[in-house]
């Protein structure tokens, strides 16, 4: 009798566990949680208007940071367009989020080019442009890869396509794969915003 009861309990527990695994988790994130990697940290770099920006300037906001270059044929314009859509989806919460786009090609991406490029996607977006050394140091903080190759008079740039979500306290929390939708990114941002 006891053996039959125990067997029935095991079957019931297995069914319940299986059903729970099939249900979406309320706190699930679309991006990859990288909190334990302790990426990023404080930095200082001029924006497209020459104003020096620090991560601490955006304390209290969720910061989305990406690396790219203005001549990028696909990844960068797609990402910036998607982030503009994210801001629309956030509605009145959009003022609690800040997009930072760091050029990995500062020698060709002049301040004049950046002034016309990044704000064209959204006037609140900021482009950061440091020296080649500053750019490399900031990319290393996020383990964001990029390379610039000069070949037969041409400049070939390769860079990682993902971005990073930094919470309102300045901690890098989420890696945002390139294939996330605007809706998914907006949902992840909302998880780190204080309740109204």
C-alpha cells in the first residue's frame, strides 16, 4: 500500500514539475544575464558635442550601450533604428533610459559626422568618441570586440553586434543579442526601472 502511494506521488510530482517547466517564468529576461561578470564600470568620454560624459551622469536611468561606426552598412543602422522603436514603446518611461553609441572608428567618425548620424535616429541618443586608446580601453571593459584593418587603401572595420544594459545603479546586467526585437528589449528595460 505504501509502495503504491509513493509511486503515485512520484508520477504526480513529475507531471506538476513538467507543467511548471513549460510555463514562462515571470522574471525571465530576453537578454543574457551577465551580472556576475562585472563588466563595464566608470568611464569618461566626449559625446558628439564635445561634452565629457561619465556613466555616473546617468545614475537613476537604465543605460543601453553599443559599439559601432557610422559607415557600418547594416548592424549599426538597424540597431539604432530598433532602439528608436524601443523608446517609442517605453512611452513616458523613455526619459528613464539613455542610449549611448560608442564609435570604434574615431579617426574617421568626426564630431561633425556623429552630430548628424546618431541623433538622426533619436534626438536623445548620444554618440561617444574618444581617442583610439580610450575606445580600446572602454571596449575591453565590456569585452566588446572590434578590429580595424587597413588593406589596399581601404579601411575594414569589424565589431561585435550586441549591446549591454546597465541598471539604474551603474551595474552592467544584461547582454543584448543583435536578434532581440524592440519589444523584447523594452520588456527587459522595464524590469530594471523603478515602479511608478
